[in-house]
């Protein structure tokens, strides 16, 4: 019976029930509002009034940095985990580094 409780589905249900019971028990300490304030459903913009129309953020500057870090992390992972004794592995790491250099050149080309 002890090992049955440690199986992933049973352990998940036990943790889920414990979390739900803790949530329900601690709800008595929350502050409750009698009525919803006027601006509760409006978007917050650091105290400034913003229009209700759809706002589209610009990710044009974000994606090059995201790709940059992704490429460098993959290259770092490959160079750190490949054994140095295997000659074909060293060639593979060199190809990854060359590929990363080409990729970053293309990414930041104007």
C-alpha cells in the first residue's frame, strides 16, 4: 500500500487535494469587497489613462535578442557536453560554432 501512494497519478491527486484544501482553508483570511470599484476592470498603465482600443506591442527589437541568446545557449550546451576525446565530436562542435557565427551574422545584417 505504501508504494501505491508514491505512484505519479496517486501522488498528483494527493498533492492536488492538499493544495485545494489549503486554498479553501486560507480563503477566510482574504479581504472581500462589497461592490466592485469603478476602475477594477480597466487596464492599468502606471496611473495614465489609456484608450480602450486594441494595443499591439512591438516585438521587433525583442526577437533578435531572443534568437541571439537561443543560438548562443545551444552552442554553449553543445561545446560543454561533447567529449573532447572523440575526433568527430570536435568537428561537430566546430561546425556548431561556425553555424552560430553565420546565423548571428545573418541575424544582425542590415
